[in-house]
């Protein structure tokens, strides 16, 4: 789950973006579908927790820095 969240953060996905990506993905098993359902719940909770606590993870810091100092 940790790696899933890290990948989503590195791709700058919002919860909505991740949801759309998951919706278009064709799962091969019911277990895989259930895993993806859990992933979106954990990702939503993780981002909500960061926002509620006023914290930022490493990928969030990188994203903010990239907005502050755009490449020329």
C-alpha cells in the first residue's frame, strides 16, 4: 500500500484522478478489484490526514517547490 501511495503522489494524482484511472483499468480478479477499492480509500485518507494536520510528505514538498520555481 505504501508503494501504491508513493507512486500516486509522484504522479501528482488527486483522489479524483486516481479514481478515474482505476475505473478505466480492467481487473483480472475480484481480489485485484477489492485491492484497488482499498487503495483509493487509503489514498483519500492519507491525503485528508496530511491536510487536516497541516503536514506535507516528501512528494508534496517537491510538488510545491516545482510550482515555486518552474523550469525555464
